C-alpha cells in the first residue's frame, strides 16, 4: 500500500526494522526450545523467533506489555521487524506470550539451563563471523542494578515472610496449629508493618521482632516437612535474622551479624545487599564484556548477572570462557579496573595480558621488589632503599613475611603487598593511551541501564534479570551493527569517488599534454563530468 518516499524508507535495508529482522529474528535457532513443549503441552501457536523478537523489542524500547502489543498491532516498522509484512498477518495473543516466558523461566529454575542466554550466544556468534569481529582483545565492567522491590526493614522482611508462609498452608492442615497461635497470627496480619515501624521505638520493634520470630519458629517446626517454597523461605529468613539459645528461646540476631547475602525481600529471595561507595543497592551486579578493537566493529560477547554482593573477581573466568566460546578466538588481552584482579585469577589468566587501570585501596608509600637475596623496600618519599628482615615463621604460619623498622615501629609486608606493588609498577609502565581503552565499556554500561527508573528494572529474580540484560545487549549490538554498516558504506563511497576523480584528472591531464589544441575542450568535458557526478550524488 505504500508509495514513493514512504515505500523507499520502508524497503531500505539499512533501516532499523529491516536490520532487526536480518540480524536478530533470522538468526534465532528455535531447536533448543523444543524441550518446552510436548504432546501434552503442545507447541505455541506462533513462531518461537517471533515471541523472542517481541521480548527483545520490549526491553529495547522500554515498553510495558500493553505498549508492546499496541506497537506490534499497529506500528508498520515494528511489524516489519518481526516479519509481519501484511496487516492481516496474525500476532500472538497475550496468553501465548506470557506462557512462553513462563516456560523459559520454569525450565531454567528446574534444570539450570538458560535457553535465552543460548539464543544470545548463537546470535552474537553469527554476527561476529559475518562482520569478522576481532575477539582477542576484550574489556569488561560491572554495574549494580536494583531489583523491583520496596525497601524493607528487618521487621518488615520477617513479617511479610511469615504472612506469605501462613497463607500458603492448606487450610485443612491448619488444625495442628494451636488456636492461641492462630489468633496471634491473625491479629498480627491485620497491622501494616510499615506503620508499626513508624510508631514504635527501637526497643519496641526489637520486642515485636522477638514475638514474630517465636511465631515463625512454631510454624517452621510444625510444617518443616512441607516442601512449599514459602515455608522454606521463612526457614531461611528465620535462620538469618534469629538465633536459638540453649533453652530453645528465640533471640534476635544483632545487625552486625546479618550477612549481605541475607534475603532483602521475600518477594525476591535472589537479590542481595551491597554498599559500594555512595551507592546502596538491593539487587544484582551485571557484568558486561565486549570486544575491544580500534578500527572495526565491537560487540558485547557476554552479560552475566549475579547477586549484588558478588565481587568483580568472580566475573573474570566465566566472562573470558564465554567470549572464547562465542568468538571462537582465544582472548589474549583484557582491559578492566583493579577490582577484577585477584591471586585466584592469576593462574587462569597466566597466558593473558591483563591491563588493570587502577587498584583498590590507598596507594602504598613503598615499592617492593623481591629478589633472590631478599626483599628490597624503596620509600617513594625519600628514595631510601632498605632490605627487609624476614619474619621467623610460627608453627601455623605458611606465608613468608618481612618487616622494616620505621619511625612508627615495624612495618610488615607479605605476598599480598608484594603482588599489589608489582601490579602498580606494571600499570605505571603502560602508556596512558592503553589504559584509556577500558573507558569505552562505561558507555556500554550506560546504554544498558539508561532507560531504568531509579536504577531499577521491572523484574524480580535473577532469571528474569538475566533475560532483561541479554535483551538489552542484543539491541545494543544491533545499533552498533547499523552504525558500522553505514560508516563502511560511506567510507567505500568516498574511496570510490576519490579514485574516479583522480582517474579522470590524470586522464585529461595526459590528454592535455598530448593534444594541446584540445585542452579547452577536454577541460570543459572534465568540469562537466565532475558537476554531473555531484548532481547524481556519486
């Protein structure tokens, strides 16, 4: 139905909707998703590639579900991106879309196999092959992203967990719970825990915490053999928030002994707490790994989501292994900040040039150089060099240690300090241009999360967070491919144009030398051809 300029733009292969269909939809391998369907459940009434494409578009555009279906029904470009070229091509109904997402989630929960991540790997692998992306040099960075949960105090966490556990118990089984405890629970659930926190003093909250903990302990003892996830979650939260005395009395655990891995909300047990600099997050840490090439296309090769309290050092090995698998090339150089370095990663990264751009902690005033004849300690302020004295080993001591005498007493050094000193010296010896190469990954991190509100996603649970992250990464890679293709076409056009103009100039220059009488005619023809090329935009 389209004509003229509209049809030209719609058919332009460089447009995002055509590139989305070419670079993402057509590359989706549907075979891994066969495990989600059988004779009883049946296959979906829509192609798997179409459903996955809708999931990616939802996160790419930051649409709600209702906005997604509205766009897919009436937006020509969105329909084209999904392969729906006619207005009467059927779109999956909402129930089909939701059921598909649910099956992916449940399959991951049951087997630990992330089908959506396999799709991301397969698509990226083909893109890397087609565009000859260099995967031997990579860079990585992480960002804390909040879960879609409200801020809960300790009292609210245990209150909500107890409520959810109590409601999950079959009413026919509640007869074993004493009537007095039932009345206390029913009375407890009538209150709003947030208002209780606001009205009560700290001592009153502690007393109420102890009361709620006692009720939770009774419920756990009676229904511990129940496999219901809410009962098991209540048991986990109870063990994190309370202790039992020798006489089996419930006592509130001190806040200093609460682990960052403790449940932050009964509505998202996977999320954890982390305080990093000025940022406090209850959620997840998302690590992004991408290729690093100065003169070619760079793509995200891996996105890894883990609980917020996961240190950056835990991302190094899986990210490198995933990149090796996706690119089919061995990683030779990694650019990252100092938070990624650790002695545990040294062995794995022994054949890889690790370029760290900074070190955590305060810079030491000493340079340590361990030689065969001892540990040489150089004071950076005075330039004085001392040979450290070895510390006599005790029975339980395994590591070698040394010390020097300073104005404040003995200063001790161990393998950790020696290793850190070597890394700092290695960083100082690298050119500043090389250290800056890691900075571009921060732009990728920004693109991953700039659509978020209050740095929170719409989702709860690590599986859904991983699906969100993979969708965003697929979209970022697509935008980079579009820009790269446009730049390549422009460079090819400019080179061809320069070559034609140069050839024409030398042709007429030679003709002028051989046929001076025809110079004015040749020059006129040359000027005419140049103007003609400008006119046709060659």
